[in-house]
């Protein structure tokens, strides 16, 4: 009489074999992510939505502590807008300005107020004003982790470039003290 497995027994045997094979593969050193990924695939830190929201909240709180209302945005390392909050009574033009300030800080890896100062002083940099996506006004602050810029905060409407920048710098100092850039003069 031939040996017959029930459908249930056959499925159980297949599941046991598949589990054993998966466990053996996962335990092998060749299965580590670095070994599986080709050397050309970049692995880069980025900002989570939770961190971006925390930074935006701290930025607006810093502005409010000075009696100011503002709009604050955060762009990730790719320049994508991932968080935005606008305080009450802030003019609508400040939202666009804050986005462009954040993008400028990310793209140039510098404080936008310092970039604006340098562009005014250096004739070779003056034409940066003609790049549509850049805004050479203070209020854009890059977020660095080690040597890498992983995002940027843009602030508008807090009463001027110095105030906009100060709110972002205070937020970074509060949330990620090790990432705080040196403020410009």
C-alpha cells in the first residue's frame, strides 16, 4: 500500500522545511544587509516625520516664547517638505518663504543668513539670487548629524531674518544639542 500524506500533513511538512531554510539563511553571515546590498547602494541617515514634527514644534515654541508668531517647515535630506506648521496671524507669503529658506539651507549646507551676507559681499556669488528655488534671506538652518546635512528648518514671519534664524537654532539646541550649528553674527 502506497504511503499517503493528508493535505494537512503535507502543508505542515512544507512549513517546517520553509522555516528551517529561512532560519538557516538568516543565521548565515552572508545574509547581513551589507553583504546583500551592492557596494553602490547608499545607506544614508534621514529625518523621521516624528523628529521633524518635534523640531517644528520646538521652533514655534521658541518663537512664541519671544512673543512672536511664525511658520516653520522641515525638509528632509532630499529637499522634500515633510512637516509644516503655521502660527496664527502669519501672512501667507511666509509659508512659501520658509519652504524656500529650508531648501536653500539644505542645498547650500549653510545658514541662509550667512549665505545672504556672503552673496552680497562676493560678486561671484551675487547671481545666486537668480536661482528660483533659493531664497537668500535668514531663517534657513541646516540640520547636521556629524558631517552630514540630513535636513533643514525654514522659518518665516517671526519679525525678520535674525528672529527667524534664532527660533530654529533654539529648537535644534533643545531637541538635538549635538547637532546645533554655530549661530551667525
